[in-house]
C-alpha cells in the first residue's frame, strides 16, 4: 500500500497510452512465412553470387577444366539459379541442407551438433534477462522518482551501451584467471553433467544477458508506472486488495507487453553477440561453425546455419506475438469480432 500511494496521488495526471495491441496470430504466421521465404531467397542468392568455386578449391591448382565441370555437375552448380534455389529449399523442408563442399559431412549433422550449445547459452541468457530485468523493472516502478528508480535507470543506460565482449573479457579475467572459480572456456552437454554444464555456460550467458535485461527493465518500468496510475488499480486499492496482489495479479500482467516485446527483440541480438562470445569462451556453437565456414568459403554450411538462425528468430517472434495476445484478452475479443 505504501509503495502504491505516490501513484494514487498522481492519478489526476493524464493516463499513459496503452501498449500497441499485436496483430492476430494468423497474420503473424503469414508474415513470418513471407519473411522466411524472402530471407531464404536472399541467403541462397548471396551465397550463389559470392563467386566461390568449390570444385577449384577442392581439387586444387592441378585440376583440369573437365574435372572442375564434373564436380560442378556433382554439386548441381551447373543448373539455373532458380532451379538450385527451389531444390535447396525443398530439401531444407525435409531436413536436408546439403553437404559441406570440403568435408562432405551433411550440413544438418554439423548444425545438429552445434545448435545445442547456442540454445543452452541463449536459453540461460534469456532466463537471466527475465529475472534480472523483471526484478529491476518492478522495483524501479514501485519506487518511481526515488533513488532506486534513478539507480536502475542509470545502470540500464550503462549496460545498454556496454558491449557483450567487454563483459565477457572482464568475467574471464576475474572469475577464471584471478579467482579460479569458473573455467575460462569449453563446453559440457547438459545431459552429460548438469553441474559442469552450468559452470561452463553461466559466464557467457551472463555476458549476453545484460543488454537484454537492461531493455526489459526499461520497458517494464515505464509500462508499469503508467499502469499503476490507471483507474482500475486505484479501485482495487480502494477495495482493500493487498498491494502485492494488485501489482503482481493485475497491473503486471497488463504492463508486461512492452517488456515481452523487448525480450523477443533480444533473441537476434543474442544470436549476433554469440559470434564474439563463443570465440572468447571457445564454445563449439553455431556461431563458430558459421565463422569457420565463412573463412573456408563453405557456402552450403553458411546457407544452412543462416537458414536455421532465421527460423529460430521467426519462431520466437511468433511465440512472442502469441503471448502478447494471451496477455490482452480485449485484443482476442476484437480479433474474434472482426472475423
């Protein structure tokens, strides 16, 4: 009750505009499908137009034009570009992403071995971001205008501009080199040893989580401050409901939309930041696989990893929009009425 008193006193100010209501899930799925097709075409087109010649690279300088032509035919590179794309995308939907030009290992097998590392790090980072950002955002909103609010705002501004690799290097220096508490690199699968998995993943996940936590805290703080000024919150307080029930049972659900959107937008950032983070912590993830393939001009592996990354981002986007609809009953009713 004490924490809500300042917000009740400021009820005479104009209400904050509500968060934007997400589109219907059907439209989101249609948009995601369109983006996937366009992104896959762009990914394949850039790879095909890169000028890389796998036959010449594999066979070496002694290869004859006949040998190069034969290997190009084996890879299907002598077909029209549109035919190559349709064939590649059709096989991709069945799980066949082709084979590496240099190792002949199926791309899907390489991705299957690497992607658990990315999912482990990203999942743990998102969990940390939700816990840290959510707690900071709620605490700042309940003490809006106070010292805690100003401290959280300043810290979020700092973390939002601090590169993840700087945090990663600092963590390795302190907790690995000086204190010796955590390993500086490597990876142990979760199903092999959960305790060791946590020791190897906690630092890279924490380094990636800070920027996302700052974004969640900022959005949640702003949205919750506005929600706590709404009439229904004042009415709930006047009816004698406990402050904890008002905040966590009513206000937080309606204020969580912008924070959830920020969480969804953090996924591409986590995947992009994983390239440098996996390099620092020597993690055998998808980002490292992509980087090594780029150095070798192994186009099928690059195309496969990018396609999987695009699919992950779009799946998360659809899930976020579904969660936003679940948090907005009025939006669901409006969508049903329109149909």
